[in-house]
C-alpha cells in the first residue's frame, strides 16, 4: 500500500482499538441515542481544532443530540469498562514483535491513559489531544506521534477509527488502514482524496506490515 517500509503502527484508540460504541450506547440508554450522540460528537470534534476540555465537548454533543449534558460525566465514570475489540490482543501482540505501537486519541491525558491501559497490550507512544493542544484531524496530532517515534510519517501506518482520521493522517503523509468495525459510511460532505485500505477486522494488519 506504500513504497516506504512500515516501521511503526499508530492507532486511533477509542474506536480503532476499543469498543467505545458500546459504552456510549449504554450510557445514552439505547443504541439509537448513543449513535446520535457519538455522531454529533465526531462532527463537533472535527470542527473544533484547538483543544477544549474533552468532557465539555462530549456534553455539548449530548445537548445537540437532544440528550442530557450530564451524560458526559456518566461516560467518564464508566470509562473503566471500555473493552478492546475481540482481535486486538492477538493482533497487537503479534505486531509488537516487529514494530513499535502507538495511539493518538481525542481525549484528556487522564482518560487517554486509562483507555490505553484497557487495550491490554503495552504501547510505546500515547498521544492525547490535551497534550498536543488540538483535536484530530489537526495534522499536529499525527505529527506528534511521528515525533515521539522518531520516524517519518511515511513510515508509520495509521489505523483510523473514523473516516475523519483518514483525512488527518493522510494529510501528513501516513498510509491509512481504516478499521471500520461498525461498517460506517463516509459522512456526506467529507472529501477523502488519499487512498486507504478498509477492513472491518484488524487481522490483515500483520501481512500489510510485513509487506506481504
């Protein structure tokens, strides 16, 4: 998928590795409300740019979706229940034998550290929106991971959790693998011009990283 060798893999944390959809749905009360809340959060985050407190943005998204703003605090209180997708442990354990691994996440330092622990596999780099001072898909978030890994963006495979990550990671020259576990469509009006690979599972990563 790229002429440059892949020397690291960096993931979106809250969707690429963790099943945060189930948590949002549970806190919202049902799947429909959870999806509406989460989609509004993604829209607000995409347009946000400079960092505001993560839970403030989550509360604004709840209000815009017709839900109580207090759901943001409920989400934070349930953060420790986040679970990785079923194939995460096996795939990341295998990848760790060949390349360093990292995550870039649109949340606070405290929640980012907690979520990273829920992955269950050691990560070499954890980059949060709070630490960088802006939200994905701002290019600075992805470049912060490249700087931490001391690698050129072209040598880092970014595993997107949402289509917005495709835009941001591609903009800095990272090849992109969209782990579209939920089978989401590209949002109307979002223009994606760079090539990317899309799968609903993580298993194909091993062959991509090895160049097979």
